[in-house]
C-alpha cells in the first residue's frame, strides 16, 4: 500500500521548533522552512527576528542557512536591500545559477550595487573601504560561470557594467571569434557607457588586446585610437602598412578613408604631420640621403618621382656620369605617402564625391520653376527661401543652371537677401576646393580690401568660401584672415567670421581666434553675432578656457545678437565633452539671462550628443516644461534630438506628449527634435508623429513640421512609403496656395529643397559607419536650427549632407568598372519620379465654371455619337475595322500586353547610388575580378584586384570645371544621372555675373 503524501497546511510547527534548545531541531526547522518559504512567507515573516537571531549567533553551525531563509522572506516582503544583505551572508548557499525569480532579482540587485560602488570608487579611490568582499565574490562567481558556459557576450556586458576590465579581457581572450567579440565590445562602449573617461579606459584595453593578435584588425584599432586621440600611433600603423606590399597599402588607404568619414579635421592634420615626421626620420637614415655628392634637388626629385617611371629604371645619373641605384620600394612608398596624405586632407574623397554628385545629379528643375512662379515677387522671405531651396537642392553638384536662367529674378534680392543669395553659391559648389576662390572672385573684396561692390555680396562671398572649404580650409584660411583684417564693413566682417569658423573648424588656431576676438570686441551687433559663432566653430570640442572669456563678454555686452552668438559659440566649445562640461552647463542654465539659458540647452545637447545620457535627458525635459522663456523651452525640446540621435526609435516616444503641448514653441521643438534624431531614417513612428503637426493651427509649428518631415523622408521614395508621395503633393499645395501664411510657405519651400538635396544623392547622417559622431554634420545641424533668428544660417544644413554612394577604388585611387548586387526590388530605392510640365501646369489651373445649358447640350451630343457608333459597329467597313483595330491597340495596350513582373534584385555598377535603407541588401558578387578590402555596403571601398595582369577598365570621371554647368551645358532633368560616367565639360563658362538691383 503506497504511503499517503503528507500535505503541509501551516508552518507553525516548524516555527515553534526554532524556539527549541536542541540545534538539530533548529536545523530541521530551517531546512524545511527554506523549501516552504515561497508558500508560507506571510506566516514566516512574523518569526523573522528569531531567524535573524540564529544568523547572528556565532555558535550556531548553520548560520548561512538562517541567512538564506531570512533573505527569501525579505525578498517576498519587497525589502530588496535586506534580502541582498542576508543573501551575501548565505555564502555558497545562495545559488547564483538558480533560475528562480528570487535568485535572478537579487543577482540584478547585486550587479547594480557593485557597479555603483565601483563607479564611485573610480572617482574617490576608496574602493577597499566601501566594497563588501562578499558582494565581490558573488559577482565574480557570476562572471566566471558565464565564461565557463560560453556565454561570452553576457559576460562582456556584465564586465563592462561592473567596471571589471580584467574580466572583460578574460571573456574576450577565451572567445572563439575574437574579432567579433572585440567589435561587440566597441559597440558596448559606444551605446551603454555614458562616462567618457571610462569609455576611454575600455577602448585602451581593447587596443591592447587587438595588438596581441596574430592578425590584428587594424581598421578597428585605428578607429579606437581616433576616439582616444592618439594620432601618433595611427600614423605609425599607416607608415608600416605603406612600407608593406600592395595589399597592405590598400588597407592603409581604407583606414584613411574611414578616418576621414569621421570629419575630425584637427586629428587628421596631426596624423599627416606625424607621417611627415616619421618619413623625415626614416629618410635621414637611408643610404640615398647619406651618399656624398648627390645634390639635394636630385634627392627631392628621386623621392617625388611617380612610381610608374621609376619602375622602368633603377638608377640616377650623377654629375660625374656615374650611376646611383634607386630603391623602387622607396619610390613606391613616396607615391603611396602622397596618395594617403591626399586622402587624409579630405581632398581625394571630396573630389570623388564632387564627381559622383555632378554625374548622378537628378534634381528636378520643374519643382523650382513651380515655386518661382507661385512666389510673389514682393515677398522677400519666400524669394530668399526659394534661392536657399535651390542651393540645398543642388548642394555639391556644381549645377547652377537655375540661377543662370533667372538672373533678372535673382537680382531682386537686396541687402541681406543678396548676402544669402551669394552665399548659396558656396553650397552649390561645396567641396570645389581647387577652384572655389576663382569661382567666387567676381563677388570677393578686391585685393583683400573692400572694393566698389556691394558689401552684402562681398560678405556673402566670404561666407560662401567657408561653406566650400568647410572642415578643409588649409588653402583658404589665410585669404579669409586677410579679408577679415581689411574689412571695415560689419556685413563683410559677418561673412568673414562665419567663413573662417567653417574653414578652420575645430583647429583651435590661436591666431585666427585673436582675429575673430578683435571683431567681437568692436561690440558691433551684426559682426559680433558671427564672431561669437565663429569662435565656437574654431574651438569646437576643445573645452577651451576661451569659453569663460566668451561668457564674461556675454554678460558685459548689451546686444542680444552678440549674446546669442556667444551662447551658441560657448555650447560648441564643449562639444562631446560630456560630464567634463557639467560646470559650464550649470553656470549657463542657472543664469538670469534667458539667452544664456538658451545657450545652456545647446551646451547640454552638444556635450552629450548621441549618448542618450539619462541625466542630460532629464535636465532637458525639466527645462522644457518649467522655464519661463519660450525660447528656452523650445530649444530644450529640440536639444533632445541631438542627445538621442544614436537611438532614433526612442525619440518619437519621448517627445510624443510634448508634441501635444498647449505651447506652440514646445510643439515646434518636438517636431525638430524628431527631424534631427530620425533624419534620413524614414522611420514610420517619426512620420506618424509629424503628420498632425503639419496641419497645426500655428504657422511656425507647421513650418518646423514640414522641415522635419523632409529631413526624415530624405532619400525615401513613394514605393518605400506611400506617405512620401502624399507629402510631396502637400508641399506643392501649400506653395501654390496664395492664402497660406508666409511662415508655412517658407517651410514648404525649404522642405522641397531638403527632400531632393544634393541632386537627390545625399542624406542627413550624424554618425559614421564606425559609430563615430560626424563632427561637421552635428555642428552643421546645430547652427542650422538658428535660422529661427537669422535666415543666412540655413545654409549650415549642407554640412550634414552625406553622399548616398558606394564608390569602389583600386590601388591607384581610380574608379574601376565592376558590378555588385542589390538584393531588393529596384523600385524600392529608385529616384523619385520627375514632375512633368503637364502635371505642373494642371496643378496651377483654376477649375472652369460649367453652365447647366452647356452640360445638357454636351450630354445630347454624347448620346448621338454613341448611337452612330452602334450603327457602324453593326455593319463595319474595312476602313472602320482597321480604325477600330488601331484604337484598340492604343487604348487597350495594357490589356493585350501584361506588365512584366518587377525583378527582385538589381545589378549596380560602380560608382552607384546606395541609400541607407538599401545597405542591408548590398552583396558583392562571387567570382568578380575585384574583392573589397572591407565589405562595406556604402562609402569609399578599396578593391583588391584578383587579376592584376589584365588591363583595367576605368570609369570616366571628368570633374566639373570652375562653373560646372550653364544653360547650354546642363543636361535636361531626364538625362541627368542616366549613366555612371561623368559628363565632360569642354569649355569653362564664366560664373554668374554679379547682380545689382536697379530701381
């Protein structure tokens, strides 16, 4: 007979045993309670003091068992601190590998406690005093168990959170896929580590691990070193690669292109200088330099000889007729060094981008024509917006056809509108480094002094030069400095300060800083505003002490424009400094002047850009709902876009309630926050949030929503999201509506330009593929948002444009012909359809009034025609039959010939347009002649030639000339971009003539 199961209905008898003097009974009671605590914890909780006393009794052998029971009771009571405290006292009886809710909750609590203590200890260096060794033992057991079980990613995440870099190194070293593990760690450091110094510690440890590998991933190492600010180490790696074989040189070029994508001009200049220094030291020890009798000019010629010529001969003739052998490796190195310096300066990538944007330009001039016809000539705001929209639409393409065809209309721009119109040429010709100054020559101050031209066009031309040379201003800085020193007009000074700030972005050049500061101290409102912004651009990210001087002057001056310029400039200086900027942010956000608090919002945005830092988000949300100034509240919400752009999916959720605020300034800020953080993503949630704001009752909210929607939808077509087509039609409707508010109409005009920016070949991108922040892009968008106060700053949005292209390059940095696969339907990522003349005309037509008598007469005529047709059909003649046949062929062509199904893939030819959403579908073809050094789906990709003995077929990439197109040379919109080869320009037409308005 089976024994009956014993059902326990109460823990009372067991609790009574705890009061017995015999240790065996107490032990039995504790063991039984441990297994029943989940069911009887309310009853057991009344006897917790008795259990605690057993734990505290040092003579009791099973104190740890008492601790486990007490811990579980406190867990069920919700007292997690007490539960963890007793779990620590339980020693090995607390099972860290238990899957119960109790164990998992307390382990999470233990990790939080441990990481908090470690974080504080790293600052206070009192780790030994504050850390409980029992807590450390539990965490170590968890980490060791994860590593033993092969849960390496979990172990890495815990090690990073707990600041145990020794355990992180252990997890990485034992992982089978070392390169994958290191990449995972780099992503962890960027996404989840919110302290800059700790992130640097992680990256330094990862670099050490990388360097111990037999085949280290030099691409990742150099990216880490860029974060760490170690240009000398990067230069050393590049130098070794350049001295190696052809494949090593290709890798060096790829590393250089990847570094350039991060847009840190100061770092890249340092790398170039260190490369030169390494080369000088190496040259000093070579036989070539030490040979007696070799003239210095021949030494230089030998070093700079093109590699193709030197391979044919290996000697240099001496003056006395003897021959000196030249090492071909040295000449090959010199050639490679020249190439990589061209890459690091940005000139190579800019030239290739310029060629791509020019040859693939698909901008639709009919859109601009429609805007121009719809805009009233007396409305200067919309007139300027149209000029700006044209510049954005053709950014970097060098195509100024619209301006050439409308010179008389353009000449209506006066004063500051003329300044903006001239500056727009800088956006169109952005990156034309070699010919930029020649292009703007008709408008520039003559011989460094203000000439007879308008100061507005001269100031605009200097600003344009800055836009052309933005972040690559080595060749133009001196000219801009001379122009600034010689300028007497505040308008010219305004343009020169902006231009200098752009050209010398982030270089912290002391001489330029003094020149700009001299303009600031003249206390001119117009020039001072630009000087404040210019100083910020120059010192961006340096956390310079100049910020303190700027803040002091902002308190001294009475001009609001200067205070606003300085507040933004101060914010730019703390770019990316995170917690290091907290003191300055605190000063600005507590200031009585709302303009300086407004600057404090930008300081928060830029210091914590792309970090999703909780503290920064909380501060911004606090100011968004509590500050008394509408400007500060608007900017606080807008700033969320900068903090959250690394997690765009979170932004619509965070600002959704703010987008429904009663305050229109807050709603405007919410729209632009979504536009900034979700730019170029086509994110559905972002579009859904912006749609109701586009029909807001307040005009400037509608303006912000339209611009933000264009930023989100850029490089997205109607096939990918049908709402894109609806948005385009809505823009046209707003522009054509004569009763629409000027602010909304301006927003629609600018949105039209942003939507088709860069000839429909650029997107807005704030992060590079290596997860590094694109400094120029972030700074550009930050200054662009100032157009609320000053329209000429709208052009700063062009700094955020990034070409959507895959450009494959061979070892000579030429573009070879090769094909690759886009594994998706072509229509998903195709260019938007061009508007037609008929559609444009039809949209402007006013509906014709139809009289009732006319309608009746038309109806009768239709019935008569139908009856005649029926009679003819009953007895058709041969002519009628053929006519009917022809009619059926024309009208029913679609019925007779079924449309072919769209292919599910597309073969693309180098160089090709690849939009961000398309990148995941890009595949390199097997058996191709070329193999990528790094299989990147876009950007500049170095190609390894697997058949080097065969002749290469290169893509014809003739660069645009000084003035790339005119009315006769520019192709029609339907012809532009039809092929991958660029269009050669035989003649060099003159730039647009300087325009003056004569009344």
